[in-house]
C-alpha cells in the first residue's frame, strides 16, 4: 500500500510538468519565433481584413472560381468545425454513384478526357486546401469563359501558384485553391 | 513520380537508422541511471520529484511489486481522466463552452488514453476543451508511453540479471522515461512542427469570411428535436446560407509531438494527422513519421547494448525492416493501382479517396504503415477508404501485434516474445534445449510469451464474433457487405492491440463499442504487460548459460528470417479466415 503515495504524487507532478509547463513553454517559443504559423497561417487583404487560412480549404462551386477537392464534411463542404473524410469503402455502391455525379458535374462544364482522381475523390480531412496542378489546368477553360479572360493568363497564374515538392523530394506538387482564387480577383 | 516515392522512403529510413545508434546509447544511459547530456538540468529536478513522492531510487522491486506499481499508477491515470471528462464543463480553458462527456464515452476515452490506444469516438474540435486536451489527454500520452517503456526495460533487465529477484524500480523507470526521453524530444518535435504551420495557441475559435458563400438544407426539427415531416411524409428542410466559417484553434503542436513520439495517436481534431493544422506540409508529415518510429527503432539498439551484444538488437531491427518493406510495397502497389470501379469512369491516377494532395502517395503510405506497425494509430489517410488489399496492410500490421518497430516499449516486448517462440520452435526442430540470450526458455517463459502474443488475437476474434450477432453493432457499419465486416474486425483489432486507428465510418459511439471496446483495450494492454513482467521476474532468477556449440545463434541472418516467418505464420494461422472473408472477398468483388 505504500506505493499509493508515489502513484498519486507522481501523477500530479507530471500533470503539472507535461500538462501545464510543457504546452505553455511550446506556446511561448512558438509565438516568439513563428507567430504567424502558431496563430493559424491567416492571410489578410491590404486593409488588414482576414481572408482565411491558407491551410483550411474553402468551398467553391461558382464557375468563375477554381473548385477544390470534394469534401465529405457534414452540413456543408469544407466545414472546418467537422473535419473528416467520407470513410466510404471502395466498393460501396452509393460512393460510386457519388463519384459518377461529380464526374457528370465536371463534364457539364465541358471537361473531356480523363479526370484526375483528386478532383472527384474526397480528401481525408475534408479541408484539403490543395488540388493537383493537373486538376487546376483542367478547370482553366471554364474559369476563363466565366470571367471572359484569356486561358493563357490563367495558366500563368496557376503556374505561379503551383508549389513544387518540398525540399525537392517530399510530397507532391500542388496548387492552393484559396490563394489561387484570391489571385484571380485582383 | 515513382522515383520520388522511393527517394522519400529511402531517405526516411536512412535518417532513422542513423539516429538509432546515438538514441539507443542515450536511452541505455537513461535506464542505467548514468549521466546524460541532459543531466545537469534534469538531475536536480529528478531528485526533487523523488523526494516529494517518497521514492527511494535505490530500492529494487521484484516483478510482482513492479507490476502492482504499474497497475496502481494506471488506475490513478484512469480515475483522474474519467473525472476530468465528466466535469469538463466546470474546468477552465474552455473557450467554446463544450459540455461534459457521457459516462460511457468518458469511460471509453479514459481507458483508451490510459492504455496508449487513443481510440476516439468523439470529435476533438467539437467535444474536448483545451484543458482536457493538454492537462488530461496529453499527460496520458506521456505517461502511458512511459509505462510501456518501463515494462520493456524491466524485461531486458530480466535477461541481463543473474540469480536475482529484482527487475528495477517502476517509479524510477517511469520518471526517467518521461523526463529524459519523452519530454525533451517532444519539445524539439513541437518546435520543429510549428514553422510548418501546426498551430499552437489558446485562442477562441476564429470566424473567417468565405470568398464564395455557400448554403445547405437543414432538416427542420420541432421543439423536442424530432425531425418534422410534411403531409407527403417527406422531411421538411430549411435553407441555411453560409457566409462565414468557424475555424477551430488550440495548442496543437505540443499535442502532436507527443502523440507521435509516444505512439499514442489521439488526434487533436477529428481528422487526426490529415488535418492541415496537425500536419500542414510534406515536411511536417516526414517529421511526424520519424517521431513515430524514433523510440521504437532505437529501443532495439538499447536492448542490444544492455544485453551486451549489439548484433542482437540489429537482428531484431532487421526483422522489423523486412516486414516493413513487405507491407509498404504491398500498400503502395494496391493504392497506386487505384480502384477499378472508379477508374472505369474515366478517372486517372491512384486512389485519392481519403487522402490529401500534399503528402503524395508515398507520404500517405509511409504514414499508414508507420502508424499501424507501431501502436500509434494517428492517421493521415482514411484507412476505411483504402482499396481492399491496401486496407489489408494496416489491418494485418495491427493483427500481428504491432511489431514493425512497434509501440514505444510494447512493440519490442511483443517482438521479444515472438523471438522466444521462434527459439522454442527451432529448438524443438533441431532437438536442442531452447536458450535465448543466455537464459534457458522453460515453461513459464513459454506461457507468458503465448499470453503476450495471443491475448489480443483471441480478444479480436471473439469480440468481433459477438459484434456480428448483435443488431446494434451491425447497424453501426457504414458500408454494406463484406466491407462492413472489415470495419468491425478493424475496430476490435485496433482496440485490442492498443492502436487507435479506425475504419472510421463505423459509428463506434454506441454503448456496445464503448463498453466492449473498453474491455478489449484493457485485456490487450495489461494481460501482455503483466505477462512480460512475470517473465522478466522468472528470467532474472535464472543463471546465465554461456553460449556453446549447441546454442542457436540469434544474432545471425538465418534466425532473423526465421523470426519473420514465425510472425507471418502465427498471424496467418490466427486470422486467415477473417481476412479472407473481409478484404479478400471485397477485392474479388472490386476487380470482378
């Protein structure tokens, strides 16, 4: 029974160290060294108004904007309060129907040929801020038509927004949809 | 594309293997009570802690007292977290005013975090306050990992000791694991993650405008919360315009670092490590995989050093690497091949359902294999949406007991139990008395090793069987047919092996899964842990037998291959029927 005392006291001490001091210390260092990232990588316009976080994708369905990946979050797509994927199994008939519907929506905007998987399959977080460069280029004709601008100009903006592999070997090339759509507006 | 996938994989494992040696030496010094480069700062703190708690660091414990201390400490962990979750609404640091947990959910969550499982049937951003996350869940992340490390160190001491009853002091092992290993490396990990974009703050959730507003139809409910229906029996809905969206905040980086380092895996957010605030870039993904594997891989070297033959440690590490290459290759191939049901709709590329663009296929596959080869269970990919054979990989890794690097501590002790079985079987085949690391393997060791290896497997099969004849458990399946079976099998595999990842479509927040799952987690954690300690006690009392011509060398390639085969054979014999009916049949249906 003499082991009860260390069991309780060690727990209390480590709660203070690991549960209080540790996160506070990390928060302090994070705010001192990387205040922008620690706060959520928010972007603002020239007047200082917050436009959103570069890390949290927003929903777009208007033809004049580039569309993000499908999102399976509840209530509405890219709902940041309900992160998560569809968890649809690969042979689930209703999932295959959902994918067909998404393909049809894209075909209705004049898309021909093969469609990149990321544009019709839902992301893991439901908040994926990126699409592949192929998926962005696929949407250029539609956005150009809706905005009445040249495709060349949009291709250029997509190219400028494309991020390569990190440190040249990590991950996949990608385009941030929110950043891209804000770049279009200006 | 393929070249980059390979490059990323090779660089990751090169770094891991380079780190194994210094980290292994460092941990050996920690457990031998010797000075490390952190001693000048931490030694006074450590002494102070012992003084306050009345711990005599010289006091040696027999296995029963060691096990009792572990159980007692874990009971305190459980009680504290259970109460904290039940009164969450009264505690500070709760800017979103989230309510308390139901008792069933609190019970499941407290057991889940105490057992290093981190199975979650709540959604972090909606249900947990900052106080719960940091002072409750994160503390358990540290201490449950430290418990696992203490148990494996006790087992190693059992091999090393000669004719003694002592296997160490639980309080000292636990304290030193936390203070010298988990805490400093978590601080480094967290500070490396923040510049990538992992958030770290205590702010209120933030509301931002949408560039393009959206809307959805919400079912109307009456004042009792019952959905209204019109005269035709159709649900009545109302149009809800959305012009702004709320973005959750929180001290995520500090949580993320220990969640990976301690192979815990409980996400701050529902989407876990696929959430851009938990894992924002390919580099953060790389760092997180490295954090998951760092301690389990390095412990093999600590083991080799402590038993006085580093080749024993490298042998175990090689066996783990062989299994890893096999799993990673299968997963990468299955996902790259894509889903034919989708491809035939004129869709190009690998299976992207439940994956994030930024990680690339290798980033997703590596994380999936790392998180299920260990007992981590964090996910950056939704395992439920993997192709059938792709999903078979994480499921098999969990079912074979998470020995591909393994959970911190628990992975190595499970691997050593497999090694003892392998020694015993080969001893039978060549007619020699089985010995491992200079200790004779006898009845006690065999019983305990079998308990370590089979407890989780038997629990999985029996509990999944019960689920399949329970209507409410079957109704929780979100996918029809054979995939639903896999969801249930995965749920119990994950809980009984203390992994915590899920085929997350399954609605597990019902009494059946919360309560039976709690039992699975307890059995899967404490039966093997206590069996390991009993084995440590038995080994410590034995005399050392120097290797002779009749001894099977366990530090050579043939034994490593044999060990891998034993793991695969035991896994296949136990789970083949269930796996064939689940992922096997689904694969045939998909390509059919």
